[in-house]
């Protein structure tokens, strides 16, 4: 299933996307880049990710915003999940490398 998303991007990025051949879908290009970025981030250690985010003031600003606005919600959900696991007697699964 696909979802519609509106993005705001820098002028130079927009101009570069406009240079793609007509038969290439900008949505597919952006989706491909986002998937690659997510895969790269998932492969980073917490230290590497922090260093990457701290290396640019704008990335640091976005990270801080996400932590402030979304972090409490994620922590709340994590707490409920942990309670359910305890109730059901489930243990944490080990993460498989490469996923």
C-alpha cells in the first residue's frame, strides 16, 4: 500500500529532480532514497548516529524536535508493551543482524 506525503525540499534538490527523465517517477526516486537512508541509519551504532546528527546544526535541531514531540509518546507505548510482555511472560527477542 502506498501513502501520499507532502514534502518541502531545498530549491537545488527540486531542480535536480526536475532533470530526471519523464518516465522516472519522482515519488519512486524519493522512496528509494528514504529506504536507503533508513537502512543506513539502522546499521549505525547509537554513537555513530549521534555523531552524524550532531555534525550538522539542522539535523541536531530536527533530532531534538523529534525527541521532544514524539519521544514521550514512544516511551509511553514502550512502557505499555513492556507491561503486556510481563503479563504474558514474553521475553525480549534478540535482533537479527541485517534486518
